[in-house]
């Protein structure tokens, strides 16, 4: 190889490495900035009470012959598009990044005034992913997550609502930049909490096993359903709605 060609090859390789490094650093900076903004917003509004009006919607105050369904939980609930069912009135009360204790503590503000007939619950992953940071608190994190979700279910049924309790979605494949901040024990704890959630099924509680619906052979969310480590794409939600619609039509349309 001629010296000039060798020099060009070296320069080209270094340029690619530099660009890759800049891209990775920009990605890490963007994520860090997002986490910083999120953390400080939580300091201002710990429960996210300002995220939604605490006043019931006018259509609910006036009464309706449609069944009111509330999606309640974290970003996975917030991102859940309602299925097309004219006989149902869908309201979303999910908030991104919330843990189960935050969700529980805003129940009386964001769910109770809506007088729901059905509450679809999806929450818990933001509790469990803290196990990576606090491994010595693992058992307490799992126990608190289970108890908070149990109380959300009880608060819903105490209102006379029926509950569609969804198991916590599996996580997606861990991206390279997350590997230093992730633990395989999160997935183990997730399965443990899901086993507990399935035990809550009863007369007024139906389990929608979203974990089983979304899980791939490698133990993470199937690629065709995954948007990123924690979130689903549109196909993932279509898969869930395919399971939710029969539950609503068969068990709840008649009150």
C-alpha cells in the first residue's frame, strides 16, 4: 500500500471513530439532560398533579350511557392508544417516569373524580429498574411495588370499578449505553412481581397478561413490538388492544 493511501486510511478510520464518539457522547448528554429535567420537575410536582385537571370531564358530569375506561399508570399507560369501541369512553391518566407509589398517591385526584367503570392498570417498571442503583434494597423495592399496585386495585374496586390489571411489560434489549447502568436482576424481579399480580385476579379483577403477549424467545420484548428499552411501538399496542377488546366487550359492556 502506498504511503498516501495508508495515510488516507488512517485518517478515515480516525474520522469514523471520532464521529462515533461524538454521536455516543451526544446521546449520553441528551439522556442526561432529560433525566436532569425530569428529576427537577418531580421536585416541583412530586405526584404529577399538574399533569391533568383534577376536575372531571364535562361529559362525565352530564352522564353518559357509555362505559368509562381509564388507563392509569406510568408512561406505558400514557402511551396506550385506546381501541376503537364506540360504546366506551376512554380517558388516559398515565404519567411518564412515575413509580407505583406516585401513581397510588394521585389516584384520588386523577381517577376518582372520573367515576370510572373500568380501570386499566399498567405500572411498576420504574420501581424495578431502580434495583440496578440500589441492589441492597431489592426486596423492599419489590415488596413495595406489589403492595402499591394491590392498593391501586383495591381503590379502584372500592369505587365500584372493574379492573383490567396488566402484568408489567417485559423490557426491550439493553442498548450499549445502558449496559453500565442495568442489571439482569430487573427482569428477575419483574417476573416475581408479575406472578404476584396474577394472584390478584378475582370477581372484579381481570388479568391481561401483557408480559406473555409481548415476550420474545430471548427474554425481552419481541423486536417487532419494541420501541426502546422500556417502551412499545404502535405494533406492540395493537397486540395489547387485540387482547383488551374482547375483555371489554365480553365482561364490561353490560356494566
